[in-house]
C-alpha cells in the first residue's frame, strides 16, 4: 500500500469521527438532552482533532522508519 493510500485512509477515518460526533450531537440535541449534548460537543471538540493529529503523526513516523 502506497503512502498516499494510507494517508487517504487516515483522512476517511478522521471524517468518520467527525460524522459520528455530529450525529451523536444532533441526536441528543433533538431529544432535548442539552447537558449530554454539551458534553459530547466538548469531548468531540478536543478528542477528534487530537486523534486525527496523532494518527497522521504515527503515519508519518511509520513511513520514515519502514
């Protein structure tokens, strides 16, 4: 698998994380669970970018080592 393929796979995972957090946020907002929706928003605002950056850093490190 080429580096570009791995990079695109990482991009798809990042988009899936964004989509999943958005769907959860919408679900709890429409149910009227504002406190739970706010918690999901704060968690996704911090965890999704951290997971994305970590995934791409690991990808770049892995491509340099092997």
